[in-house]
């Protein structure tokens, strides 16, 4: 091999082997810091366990310590794959779990199932999943409701923190007033905020309660248009796949006084979010906000007030 070819090949090999940038961390609660990008369990679905293991380890090696899942994701596949992949890493990561069960018996059964699937005696954050109506709140708070299990689980050490994910602003605000919770996981999305009016009110309420804020749907563009080709089958909405626009969307979300964002479950969108989060994410300029607004006008927001 000629000297010049050898040098070029050596440089290329070194570049490919160089460690990738680490994902920054931000405060959550009680001195805990979370990576600003969380690994959603759906990412690990639809692939062999060996590939899920590889992806989880690669994310961990880049500094991701926040892993979010739920038993309803892919009918339990997400919990099983992610739980297996995190064996050996469990004491180094923050596991956030959820339940859609609103009654105490159902919530207790799902919590125990989750603990088995994650090969652990506790999760770090347990959340009421997808609080979407006042009826959900009524059932959670009623005698024999899921809130009883949550409070008991924290007392018994089966979870360190309590929270919920929200799909309805009024219901979210009511639940924050009713219970002493540690965090909220809710859509912080440029289109939903600008065109749906959805998000700011929950952010302000959570701040006033001293709750940590975690974000969903940072890289959602909007609802799939009727007849559109579903290019990302793991996403029920159209994700932002253009890297330049995705950077602006992620900047928007991470500049809203939140701890971390969980990207869509598509593995390629997750990889994109990871790369973008490792770079600077300054406050958006007016021209950048205008570009986001233009993109948003062409899509129906995923949530409205």
C-alpha cells in the first residue's frame, strides 16, 4: 500500500473508532441527574434480543441513563426486551415505568409484572400512564383506585418517585393538585404548543408544584395525513425525520425548562435525537422559530387543548 493511501485509510479507521460525544445531563430530583435524551422502550421492539442489547448498551455508553417503558408497549415486548438488555446495568440507570390500570388491583399486578420483567426489586419512577380525561383522574383517586398502590409502593421502596404521563391538560392539572407527585411526563412539541395550545399550562403548573418536567413527542411533526405512507411504523404520528428541522424541534423542547426528552420509538429517529443532543442547543432565533412555524402549519398537531 502506498504511503498516502495508508495514511488516508488509517485516519478513516481512527475516525470510525473514535468515541462519540456524550449526552449531557440535567437535574431531576433529590440530586439525581438524567441524560437529556431518554431511551423509550419501543425502540427495543421488533428486533432480536441481541440487537436490543446492542442498542441499549450503545446508548448507555454515550451517557444515556434514563430508560422509559410501559407494559402496553408492543403487548409487553418492550418491557421484556428492555428489561433483559438492562441486566448488568440496572444499578447505573434510572428506570421509569407506567401503568394504565386505574384500579388498585390492576396497578398492583402490573407493577409486580414490571419488576419481574426488569429483574429488579424496584423502579425509579412509577407513573400513571396516559392520563387523558377527568374520568381517569376520578378512577385513580377513588377508594380502591391506583393511587393507593402508588403511595404504598413508594412507602415499601418498590419505587423511588411517583409521577404520570398526560394527554389532557385539564386532567393533568387536577391530578397535580390532588396528589404530591415528583414529576410529569407530557408532550412538549412545537406544533402542539403553537397550533394546539397544548403544553404551556402543564409546564407552569408543574413548576409551581416543584415537580420535575419530562418531555414526550419532541420530534413529532403532526398527525399522519390521510392516505400518507407510514414511513415509520412504530410511530402513530409523523416524526420529524429531516435532520435540520429535527434539530430545531429538539432545541424548542429542551429550551422549555425540562429535564429530558423521550424521542419517538423509531430507532433511527432515536439515533438522530442522540446525535443532535450532543451538540449545542441554544435558544432559537426568530428565523428558526419561523421555520418551525411554517412546518407546523402544514400538519395537524398531535394534541390540542
